[in-house]
């Protein structure tokens, strides 16, 4: 029995261990679920375990890594990805503006023309596969239609519906669930040394995402953006909402934070409407949330959650942020 360092995903990790033990690793996995719950870490650990620790250093010709980037230069991209692996940071950037380009897929295809160097099973790990450009996805589909027998592909995504249906239909889907708040609090304390009280507060606001919890604990800009936007939205004053929305395209990561904050707020509206106030994702706004939902139909809040998902997809497609803002205000107020 292998031991994963990823916490709180026993069901998914148990399935991975069975496929390894029974030597029936599929040619294509899709690990899906919220960001920051261990999908990519599990992918690398699984690849390592499947090869008897061959990939422990993460620097190996049979371990191929693909991540979204803002560069179109293949050599620069390769350098960025190698640096990312060296530092064990799975994303070159969190910016929604980054994408997986066709030059990256062509580089993968070139490498797959040759037999594995020494590993029992070569692995291709594609992070944030929903950020793959259309032409890149179509090119990659050709590889997935006739995968090399000695190669396994793992794609990770927080937006399963954004992947090509023809890709999804070929994959074994493995769901990674939001993490328990106790797990997040414990991991934050272990990894960062944050005191127990602050770690618990960050975990409470995390929506089950370790990444989000760490951001809210240490990134003052994102935390302030979240508070200002939620406060403005709960006022139901469009002028305040407009002024709290990051306006510059250079602030795309803060725009993503706003959309993510509204998504969690809409989930809170549903919880509160069903008498589940103990489950609020934004407990620091509990009183205002309860006031906001009075005389409002809970079915509207479900539609609000869908609108937030559409807004995230639009941001990933580089739709102008003002249009996304106007769409959300129209659909959610």
C-alpha cells in the first residue's frame, strides 16, 4: 500500500492505488474538482509511485509536464516549466489570462515519438487543461485517439465542462472533492507555520480549497478585494458594486477573486435559505447574508451560482471584464 502526502482525498487516492496494484493504469485520466484540493500533487505522486520512485526528483525525460503560460516561445516555455517543477510549484502563474498553446502540444507529440527512456510507464501531466486553446485541444485529441501503450496522460481541471466532450469521453474521470476545513487548517499550520486561530479562520473562508485559504491568509490584496466586493454586493447598490470591481485588465487575478467570492456568496444564500447557516462559506458576513435573502426565492440563488461559473469561463476566454461584470449584476441581483 502506497502512502500519498495529499490529505483529505482518500476515495480518489484509494482508486489510484488499486489501478497501480492491479497494473491497469488507463491511458487517460482526468482529475477534476475545485482548485487547490490536491489534484496535481496527486498526479505527480501517482506517476512516481507507478514507477517505483523513478520520478521522485521530478526531473526525468519520461515525466512530461504541461502548464498554462503567457509565452509563445517553445524554449522559454520549457524553461518556465522546468523551473516550476524544480520549485514544486505546479502553476507558472494563477492568472486566468494564461493558456496552453499548440506549440506546447506539438512539443509533447515530438517527445512521444520516442520510446520511454527508462521508466516502466511514461506520464504526461497537463495542469489546468481547461485553459487549453481550441487549436491545442484539437491537436492533442489526435494523440489521445491513438495513445502510445507505454504512456499515461493525466489532465487536471477545475472546469470539467470546458473540456472537449470527445476528450472527456475517452478518459477515466476521478473526482477530487472540497477539503474538510479541519484538514485545511492542519495543512496550513504545518506548511506555513500560521498560528492555529488564523489557520482556522482562513480554512473557514476557503470553500474547501487549500490554495484559496493560503491566499486569504497571506495575500492582503485578494483578502481586501473579497471583503469589499461582498460588502458592496450585499448592499444591492449597483454603484458600490461597480466601484468594488477591479477595472484594469492587469488585475485579472483580482477579477477572478471577485467572481470566486460571488460564487461562494451565492452558495451561502442557498445554505441560509435552507436553514444551514452553520455551513456558510463567508461567516464574517452572516448577519448581512440572512438579511439579504429575506423575501427572495432560493431558486434564484441556484441560478446565480450558474452565472458565476459562466463568468469564470468567460474570463478564461479573455472576455472583457466590464461585460462580465454587467452580466453578473444582471443575473445575480
